[in-house]
C-alpha cells in the first residue's frame, strides 16, 4: 500500500482555507496555490539525500554538502496542475517540466488524454505529478499509467485536496506511488466533486466560469 502524507503545516492549512472560500477570486486563488505549492515542495524534498563536495570559499577550502541522487522532474496535469509549477520551481529550479493533458468527461467522469510531452530522460528521473485535486483518482491513475508506460519507476503524487475515494483508487492501482497532500476531505458528491473541497480548480484558477 502506497503511503499517504498530509502536510499539516499551519501556513499551508491557513492558505488552503482562503482558497476554499467562494469569495476568493482568480488572482488570489492563483497566488495562494503557488505559495502552497512552494511550501509543499519544501516539505516533499525534506528527505533528499546529500553528498559531500569540496568547495573553496573566499577564505579557504572546505567540505560542504549538496543534494545528490536522481534528478527531478515535475509533471503538472493540465489544466489546474499548471498553477503548482512556479511555486515548486522556486524550491527546485533545476527540475525539468513535463506536461500531461487530461480532462474529466462531464458525464462519465472518466479522464480523456489530449496531450503528453516529457523531457527525453524522464525514465531516469524522480517524477512528481502535480494536480490540486484528487477526486475519483481517475486522472491521477491514468497519468501514472502514462508515465510508467514511458519507463518511469520513481513517481510521487502531490495534491492539494484529496477525497478518500481518490486516495483508495491510486493506492489500489499504484501501490508504489506515495501521495502527498495538504488535506483529505470528507467525500465526493453525486457529480464526483470533492466535499467540502474548493470547487472546480481549473475554472477558479483561470476564471473560466
Ligand atoms: C480536475 C482536476 C483533476 C481532476 C480530478 O481537472 O484538476 O485533474 O479533475 O478528478 P478525478 O480525480 O476524478 O479524475 P478537470 O478534469 O476538471 O480538467 P481541467 O483542469 O482541464 O478543468
Ligand atoms: N475536479 C475539481 O477541480 N474539483 C473537484 O472537486 C473534483 C474534480
């Protein structure tokens, strides 16, 4: 069973509350998503390995540490995952960025793929899949299927808000993938929206409704 980590940092929780409010407009929603993504990137990279490096300061030679191990790639699921990219890159500026285009069919709620573009060495990288919402888990599962089909073996999923149903689906389909979230909400409604949730993340981010 893949692990689930909830980042319960007070500033993440506070900013998420502001995002949930229906009065919060697109500009503030975008800024808050970016800020939370930066804080989550800080938390998700907490256990990265370090290695010794010899450097020279202006005064002398010394041994310091720098991040080692696999290179990273982030992969936002379009559209709403785009709102997490800049915040994440502010912590890990050297990460490469792939894109997966998926939308949920409004009737079946099943994901439909329309775009896939990855860095050529994606299979050699630690991949962090970004999407604010994990509802039924269909989109995340399909995105992970696509990444595994391209040879990726080291995948993490980072969401803002998850429904228990989505977590269960990803854990069943992809037990090797850890899930990192800011909150686990109560349940899905009859339209497969997360309750209490924050509404349609893509529409709120881009002002399309
Ligand atoms: C939203 C969200 C996820 C998906 C989650 O995207 O950003 O990708 O729904 O739902 P699921 O877990 O049930 O698959 P949406 O399909 O609304 O596409 P959009 O971002 O292009 O609006
Ligand atoms: N997609 C969203 O943007 N919000 C939800 O609550 C569910 C799916």
